[in-house]
C-alpha cells in the first residue's frame, strides 16, 4: 500500500472545518478591503534566495528545491509574501493605484521535523498592504490579524510587537549583539554559532538559547529618531483602537526582509509551539525583487495551529448535517424520491438513498447523518402528491405538498454551521 509522505495530511473528516475557517478569513479580509490573490505553488528558486534571504533557515535548510526538465531551479513556495511581491512587480500592480491590499490562502512547503501544528506541507492565510510607509498601515495589518482570530471565535491569544529598526540604526544594534554574544559562543547551539556571523538577529528568537536572549541588548535602545517616532505612533494608534498588546524586544522574525514594525500573535492555549500569526513591515523587498521602492507591511497565519487552538478552546463548528432526507418506501418510488431530492437541493442540503437500502435502513442512515426532516415517498404519496414530513428530533409528522414543504423549510432558521433549530 502506498502511504502519504511524512509531514503531510489527508484532510477528510475535518474538511468542513477548513471550509468554515477559510470562509471566515475571506469574509473578514474583504471587510477590510483586501482582495484575494492566488500565486503558483512553485517559483524560481532565486525568488526566495533574494526575497527571504540566503542566511535564513528557510533557504539554507528547509526549501523543497529541484531542477525541472528545462534545467531551471524550482522551489515549492515556503512562504507567501515573496510570491505576492513578485506578482506585484511582474503585473505592475502599482499602476492600478496604491495601496494594493491583497490576501492569500494556500499550501506552503518546508522540510522541517513534523510536530503538532507544523507539517512539511502546511497552510497559511496571509495579507499584504503594499504602498504605504505610514504607521496606520502597520496598525491596519495588525488589527486585521487580530480580527481574523476573533472572527473564528478565538479569545486566548496575545499580541506582541517590536521594532527592528532600519538600515540606519540596525548596524549599531548588530554590533552590540555581537559584543554581547561573543563570550557566549562556546555555549550556544550549533545553529546559533553559525547565525552569529550570518544573521545575528536570529539568536534572539532561538528556543534553545532563549536564556541568553533575556539579557541581550534591546533593539529599542538603538532606534533612530524616525524609527522611534514610527513605533510610538503604532503604539498610540493601537491604544486608540483599544487593541491589547505587549512590547517584546526579542521579536525579530526569521526573515531578512523585515524593517521597523514586527509582531507575533501567540496562543495561550497551546504549548511550546504557540505562534498563530506573525508579520511586519518590509520596505525594501519589492526593490530587492526588481521593482521600484515600495514600502509594504503584512502577516501570515498558520492554519494548522489555528485548527489546534480552535479545538483547545472548544470553538470548532458543528459538522453540517442534511436538512432533509428523502426516503423511498419501495423501489417503485425511487425515481420520485430522486426527483424530489433534486428539486429541494436547489435550496436546501438534501440526501437520499443511492445504495438500494430498505426503508428501515434509510431511516437509520438519515438518523446517522443527523437529518432534521425525512420526507416519506410511498405509493399513496405518489398518487396524491401529498408527502409525509417527519421531524427526526421530536418524531412529529405532517402531510404536506412539496410546495408546502418548501415553505415550511424556509420558515426554519439556520445558523452559519447549517445546524437547524
């Protein structure tokens, strides 16, 4: 038997949860004025080397890279921002006016050790606000991420923000970090010993060496006046909007393209792997990819982690059940049952038997599926075109025409999970 590849999942029983989550995320994104973009799942490898950074773990260790039949180096996308920026440049989206507000939902690929909420094929929801350097843009993106989680019903999460400065003030901070970590080098993990020269900021978010980060120099002490003003304005706006947050100087994010504002949203209901979403400002990424300098800000949300958080907080939606199950008493009535089911399916969720079950077994199947009503089609019903409508919850029955049944069903109230009451 051929089995799925390690680090991947078949989404079967929970597919309705994914559909529900995606619908919620699309809805809140559109309310904020964002439009959906769908990029290819593979891109030229150079896009991620230039966009994400050659010194990141993603590029060095985690990318699925291969040579195609044309001899080109191709990589399955490990994150969503670089492809969106590539599309922005390639299609000259700036000619349509700024800002451009785009969101995406889709699979990403990284060769990591599979853990709870972290797979080799995983899924992200993300949003990018392209074209504004103002703190208001940062705040809109942060609020969108927060409101997306709230729209799903999640409450047990925490927003943490920081500033990583800019090309003016960051070099001095990196020098201070190197001085601090230099005597600690023999004690650092193998990865951090490599990061010391290649990407010193990454030492701050290493889980293994977290105890050293607590006493490290703080980036906020090295910000230039412009970055201080920008960060203070972000905080003021969040305060004005009543958004709770915590300033965490250790947040640097793992990608090279971030500048100034960075943020993470963590779940208090998860364990060590508690990150739900993260993002920040990247003012030079589009320029790095060959476009004009265009300031931008965005975030990505790990959907597998969100699913776990929904389960922990008991916020998962109920599985949709049929509103109506059409039962044929005998084989002679099956064509009419199919016809009724087809007619009702234009407006309602309908099931009918296609397995040749006897009437008793059809009722059992209707109960198993959680159908609210059963329509019984027998010889008498065929002649009179008046059908028995049985409420499977209280056992009551009435005889109605098909038009009256439709009217009765429309009068019922149905919530967003398609559960009738």
